[in-house]
C-alpha cells in the first residue's frame, strides 16, 4: 500500500510526535510482491529485504550470513602483517606485553580479546585503562613512559591513532595501535597503526569497531602461526566479545559486522564466558540474548565502570576466568549503572533546559554546566540528539577546563568537524568518528568553539534538517502479527544501527486498554475489531505527547506504528509491539 509521500503514509502528515510517515515506494512494493511470489516468503519479510537492497537471488545468502563469505582478508589493512608479526614475536620470546585500552565497551572487549587469546597459550599481559577524569581519553605521556619502562611491547586498543606525543614517550618499548577512530594526516611513530579509518585507507572497512580490528589481527596472527606449523587459540569462541562491542559502539550492522553479531550472539547464548554470564544474570536477562540486550542491558553496565567508577572494571569482568571475581565485578558494575542513571537524569534535565533556552533549530544543539560528570555527558548528548534530530554536544566544566562529548545524526560528520577545530587550535584536543566525538577545551574557548562548530556543521546541512520522518516498512493487521512472522523476520537480523528492525503500521485501530507504567512509560492493548489484539509498550511516552494522547483516547481510533518483538513472561511468549508513534485515524 502506497500513497504520495507528500501526503504521508496512511495520510499521516504530522503524527502525535510531529512526524510525517514515509512508506515504501511503488517500486519497492512491486519488487517485494514479485519476491514473495518467487520465493514463497511472507510479504513483510520481502519488503524488508527489498529495503535492504537484497534481490530474490541473494535472499538465501543474506538470510544465512556466514563469516566465511563475509570475512575480509585482514592483510588488506595497512600495517596488519607487521602488527601480528610483532605481537607473535613477543609471544614466542616471552616478552612482557602491556595492553592500553580505552575505558568504554569497545576498549574493554578489545582488551579482553587479547587477554583471552594469550591465556589460551598460558600467557598474561598487563592491563592499563586510563581514568576518564584524571587522565582522559587515550594514551598519556606518563602512563606510556611508565609502561615502557617495564614492558617490551605496548598494544593500544580503541585509542592511539592521534597520540603522537604519548607514543613517542614510550621509550624502550615497541607500540602497536589497533584502533578505528578517525586518523589525522600524520600517524604517530608506532611500529604499526592498524586502523580502517586511517586517511590512507580505502574506507571499505571503516564501519568496523576497534574490537573487530583486534579480532582481525588475531585472525592474521593465527594465520602466521599456521604458516609456521603451529596451532593458534580458538577464535570463534571470541565472537561474543566482538558482537558486544559492535552493538555497544553503534557500528552499523551491515556486511561482516552483521555476521560478527549473528555468530557472536550464538556464542553468548552458550554462556561460556563467565563474566558476561554473571552480568547477564544480575541484569535479569533470562532468555537468549539479542542485539537489543547487548545495546541496552549489557553494554551500559560494562560501560558504567569507565563512566563513574574504576575504569578497568569492565575489561576485567570480560576477561576474568574466576567465577567469584566475575560475580563481584558484575555486582559492582550493576550498582554503578544505577548510580549512573541517577546522575544522567540530573544532567539531562539541566542540559535540555539550557539547550532549549539557546534554541533547538540551529545546526548544533549544545549545553555546558559546572561539575557535570564527564562520564555521562556522552549519553546526555545522545538524548539531546534524539530529541532534536540535530548534532549535539554536552560539556562538563571543572575549573578552567571543559570536557565534552558529542553525538551526530545521519549524514553529518561530527568527528571530522571537531578534529578540524582541534587542528586549528580552537580546542585543546578533540577527535572521534562520524557519529560520535569527544573534546577538551579551555573555558574561554567554549563559546567561540561552539559557534565555529555550528558553522562547520551548517556547511554539511545540519541546519536544514527537519523533524525526523518516520519510515514505515509495511502495513500489518493485528491478526497477522504472529510469533511465526517475528521468527521469519528475525532471519534478516540482527537489527540495530544501520540495519533497523522493520517498522509496521497498524491502521485504524481501537485502544482497548491504556495505562501509565513506571515513571514515564505507556502500556496499551489495541485491535482492529476483527479479532486481532496486541499488547504494546512505549518507553518514555509519558514525557511527550504520545502517552497522554493515547491514555485520553475517548474511544477514538488511531494508526499505530512500531516494531514487533516477542514478550517472554513466566515461560509464555506473546507478540508485543514496541510502540513508537501514533496518529488519529480520520
């Protein structure tokens, strides 16, 4: 079913959340119907495949992605062979290895990959994770000099590409960088810098997170071991870590990333990694994990140590082989995550108030406040970005310094703009990638830097972005929303960044039941009067116009839009809609 896009899908020009609904084009409809006839697959799945650019001949391979088919040759990345060879030289000669890791999930999983691989050979490495507040992001001179005094090889993971000075300070040790952050025109004087986002790379693997880069290095290390007649440690069992990092770092779930996550979820379901098992248990995860659980249940808890606690807690949990230690670390991270949520709420409310007063329709939304915790400014920036559909920066001020984090929207390269400011001396330092970046500045640089950043983003079109349209993949009647349909659609997953789950519109439905649950969530039950009935949940709906309007429905009928999921409760499964938007059915 299609309508002219100007009038909105199902005639929805402005929904309860102020968005126009955009449906499939006539060409997408035609291709999906043809695919359904050719393959016998359900229409909603065919519409999703067409939206992904998959044709009927490619459908089987797409629905069963394999690492064998999608895995890139690690040696296509510059410095890869040299990095793996130096790493193996340290392993084979009993040299002392240090791992310098970033404090987020990507850094923690990257470190755990190396530690687990080395443990399989009865080897150990020193783990060093910098404190977010005292040391900031990435290598610093003192830490690198200290590690170099006691180690032969330092491996920097999820950091280091821009660390010219600190790497030069590592006198007496070789340094390998395994990273994915945007590179500058010159590279630090490391023995190897493996990074798909180096300026002299093609960018074909630029969607990889750091843990994926580390995994590729271990693939190359195992290849070199085989060439020498040796057998390397098992790699497939490490994919749970790669999957967690890929989802938590919001890397697009396309190409090999999709295979990494798909296979990694299967590994995680075996519950072999005691750290992740302890964390899943304390988080109440009582079913096979999905990409949603990685991004919203496990990832935030792994991150909590780096945000407001001891920076190395997440990496230690992911790498530990001690069940008692795993339980203790999981409990600490869970408690820290609860504390993080409270701090985040306070900063979010203050930042939104300040940004609103400044104006939300410019190319950049930003806020800065005294004592805002550096560990939550990135999350709050993401909330501002989601609320305004604009790139957002949130900065915590402490004395003369401000440390901030930014999040961007599709089509706007925030990392490049911030790196340009840094190169021009408008910041103390800054960098990142397209969708996320960090910065440090002097207090007196704040206003001019944000003004200049806004101007740079405006040149990319950030000021011309309207409210985000809601893309709808297909119309579905409540009676057709079955567990079998969800299972078939899941074959096209996993879903996440760059590969969203299909969004369905349920037209002309009656609200049977609606109530607020928790602080700001909405639960409803709806149907079309023809026997089909579905429960739905909408998180945060009471903070905006959606929740109040549906609670006060007064018998009116609505078009409802959202994503289908399986709700498991006391051993029973049922269809549930993750409700995102609604519009009156006139």
